[in-house]
């Protein structure tokens, strides 16, 4: 069984994907982390994330980089959004994601294009969203806890810019698949969002005869 979870930054999709993975006993892949690793590798190489060649070269990042806490920073999120516009980068990361999705027993993947590109054949697709204000506030609290010197207004601006880039890029733009269930978490806390997601997936699986 494949569960696809897509949505914009700080919508709660990562938390929901992890909870679904634990609930259904399926392995989980945070695909944003792959793009963050590419973005961070470009930075380490002294390259330009907007240059397709530099970004493609960085897709051969060492696996150990995926464990670097720096990948969770706002800076690497911004770099990830920039390298992810290149078709060559998306193609280079495709096989890794596709084979994870199609492994025996199934998987949960979260990202931007799981339901549309990586696993259009997923059994259940969730599109998790929330208002930009709610997402900015969540991200700001996270960054405060990490001790990152960021302002709420700065985070909100950055989210708007990133959303715009993710939604309007030519390659695999962020959008809900036609058969995705949309879950708006603006007014839900973490536990309520997770409980809704589990209920929605279970209902969809019953309807699909799984
Ligand atoms: O989910 P995240 O914030 O870790 O993602 C960082 C960036 O990576 C996001 O702005 C766009 C890109 N991304 C993508 O293009 N496709 C994915 N499946 C996952 C992330």
C-alpha cells in the first residue's frame, strides 16, 4: 500500500506522514530532505542553486548528509526550493523515490509531487494545507525553539515566496492530485490533524476495498 502526502511547507504534512507510517507500520520517506540535501551540497560546493549544472552535480551528495541537522534550517529549505525547479535534478532524484514507493509491503512518502509524479498509482493521496499565517506561526515557533534568529514577518514573506516558486514552476508544480483528499490543518493542533488524517485514510481504504 502506498500513501502519498503532499502539501506546502509547514502544513503539517511531515508530522502527518510520520504518524501514518507508525499507525500503518509502513516505512516513511521525507522527500523534501533529498532536495534539501541537494541545496545544501550546492552551498558546500560553492555553487549556484539557480544553475542547473551546479544543482545536478550536487545530486550525488553523500548519504551521510541526510543526517546533518543543518538540513532542517530555513536556509537549506530556501536552497531546496531553488534547486527543485530544475528538471534534471527532479529526474536524478526520481528513481530513488520511486523505488522507495514501490518496495514490497508499501510505503508512506511526503513531498510536493508524490501523488502527481512519483506515485500517481498511490492507494491514498492526502493533500495537507493550511493558511500561510498558520504555517508561518508554526515555523516561527519551531525556529525559536532551535534558537534561529528569525522574525515572524520574515518567515511569512519567505513562505509566500517559496509557495509561489513551488506552485508556478514548470516541472512538477505543487498541486493536489485530482483524486487527493484535501486536509486543511489551519485550525487543528498536532493531535487533531493526525487523528483526522488517520480517519480519512481509513475511510478511503475501506471505500477502495483494501
Ligand atoms: O518539504 P520541505 O520544506 O522539506 O521541501 C523543501 C523544498 O523541496 C520545497 O520548497 C520544494 C522541494 N520539494 C520538491 O520540489 N518536491 C518534493 N517532493 C519535496 C520537496
